[in-house]
C-alpha cells in the first residue's frame, strides 16, 4: 500500500490517524511541524497529509517549499470555514483539501481518489507505452508518468492538474460540467461554493504557454463548465 506522510502538530489526532491508516494497510510516517515534514519527505512518499496551523513552519510555507522540489500529491487539512486557507493551498499546488473536523470515511475516500488519479497506486501503465499518451494541438500528456508537455517543453503540474487537463483533452470542443470534473477527476461530488476546480483550472492556465494564434486554451462558460478551445 501507499506510504503516507502526516504533518500535523496535534499529537492526539496524529496518533488516531496513524492507527486508522495502518489498519487500512498504509505505511505512515509522522512529522509534528512543517520543517520536520520537509526533512522526512522522500521518493517513497506517495501522499502528504498537511495541516495548515502549525508551529515552526506553517502549512502554507511548508507547501510552498515542498513544491519547489517535490511533485508528491498533497491533501491539505484546513480549519472548518477558512476559505482563504483552501484557496491559498490550491494556488500553491495542493491537490485537494479537507476541512476539520472530518470523518474517517471521507478522509480515506479523498486519499484513495488522489492516489488513483496521480497514478501512485502501482497499477499505472508502463511509462513508455505508446498507448499511454494523449495529444491535442501542441499539448502532449503521458498519464502514466503524470507528465505534460506543451510546445515541446515539460510543464510542471501537480497530479490533479495533469488529470484535469487530460480529462479536458479527451473532450475537445465540448462543454465539460464542473460536476462531471469533480466526480471523475477529483473523485467527489461537487459541493456548493467549492472552488477547487476553479483554482486548478486557473493554475493550468497560468502554467501553459499562450497559443500561437493568441486564442485562449480553456474557456469558462459561467454556470455550465469549461471548454477546451479548438482551432
């Protein structure tokens, strides 16, 4: 099973989550502040559970530094109702967020969804499989490797951003509803006022270079969803 790094200063919570996740078959390592978490993350880490409010180094700064080096998926654990934390976390490259307090069932569901879409569950295709390749205009995506190329250059994206872009690439010129994206990419039903998809789309737009013809790559249709613009 996957290797989980849990970064949270709440020792009672980390103890409970450690036991829960190990019962589910995960290997769990614990860090009680952001700096300790950065010291413990490694190539074998499949998913980081990251709290926002921590001493020494808070969750946002930890995420920023982590993204300088690692593409490891991150599930942010945020205070209930703190929308600014969720938005900032997504802007900095978090894959998803989960407001506290949360249920064991929801935590496990979010974790499994992230691990599935970031191809870290050991079941992805061989990276050099020619069928494991999506192409659209000047965009090339290798889902098995979680790599995106545009104009022949590697574009640094999180696993969630890569999966979302791949989902749009499979449906060029079609309006894709936010509810469909949430269910099929994020692995959860779209909740009212949930801005996760909007932030991921915003990040993708910023990272992809402009089209040579000057047209936008992704168009927002208010109240309907998103559309990958054709020529």
